[in-house]
């Protein structure tokens, strides 16, 4: 097997959960001193060590694993036989998705994550908050933006007691003095919009925004995003880029 074909397995390898035959292949490459694989494994080790220092204590549930893998565009079967995926890997996959405009290019993104970690731009508190919402059994998830040509797209996770987590891509940087503002609009989008915080997108157009606090699911809320002055507005002053109905 070529190194190229092994590239999405290095992280799994260092965590001891790589699939066969890739696991044996990587071992062979290392044994014969393959420079590509040695560098990749070294990189993966460094990354998992960094991640291990920052993971929540509790192991994530299988449901969370499926959810994150699905969010990142991974096929379930790819990882289905792995006996256990460390929380570090989950967190890295999640962060990989978060920092990613190109959700499927794992190797590229892993490198990217490594860079992000080193420049210390990961906001772990926010990631932990995101995990709390993702991991709750009563969290609902709604996709948006599919089928548009140049969408903002992504997912909205809503937990009745914990809050709203928005993960989006294709949100271009706002003009100077502007920011994105999220809204929770009751009555299926017909009620008075409730401000849910301002945020900026990353330079690649990805964004993660969390609004903590209870959400009244009985009002059939719509989660919407508009562009507003960077201090935020008490009510939307521009048309929503998208509005996502939540069940
Ligand atoms: Zn190799």
C-alpha cells in the first residue's frame, strides 16, 4: 500500500485502533524506515498528546461519536469496527470539522488542526460547551443549506436545557464593523426574534457559535443568522442568511 492510502489512518494508528490491513501496512512502512510514514506518525502522536491534555474526563457516548463522524462527513462503517475511539480522537475530529471548509480531506485537516493547536487558537471552553450540547440525549439536530449553490451550510444542534450550537461553513468574513448575529425566533419564525449572540466566521468561512441557556422547544423556534453591527442589534436589521426550523 502507498503512504497516500494510509493517510486517514495515522491518528487511529497512534491510538491503537487503526483498521486492518492499514494497521499492518503502517507497521511495515515504519519498520522499513519510510520517511513519510515516520513523519506522519510523529505528527499524529504529537497531536493526540496535545488533544489528550484537553479532553473532557468522560468518554463520549457512541451516539456522540456517530453524530460527530456524520457531521464531519465520515461514513459510519469506516469506524464501525473500531473497539474504542479515544475522546481525543473525537475531539480532534470535531475540531477538524469545526476548522474545516473541506470536510472530507482528513489528512489536510489533521495538519491544519495541528497548526491551530500550536497557535493556540482553539477555544477549549467553547469546545467543551459544544460537547455538552452534542452529547445530551435530548438534543435535536437539523441540517441546513443543502442544495444551494453557494450556501451557508451546516448544522444546528438544539438542547432544550443547554442551548443552541451552530456549526456552519461558507460564511464569508463580514465587513469591518459588522458581525453575524444569531436569533431564536419563536412561533415557527413568526414571533419576536430573541438575540442569541454575535460571532465572526473563521478565515475559511467556517464558524461555531454557542448560545447557552434554555430554549423553549414548544414554541417551534427558528434559528436564524443576520449580519449586524459588531456590537449586536436588539432586533434583526437585515434579511436572514438562513433560518432553520427546529423540531
Ligand atoms: Zn509509508
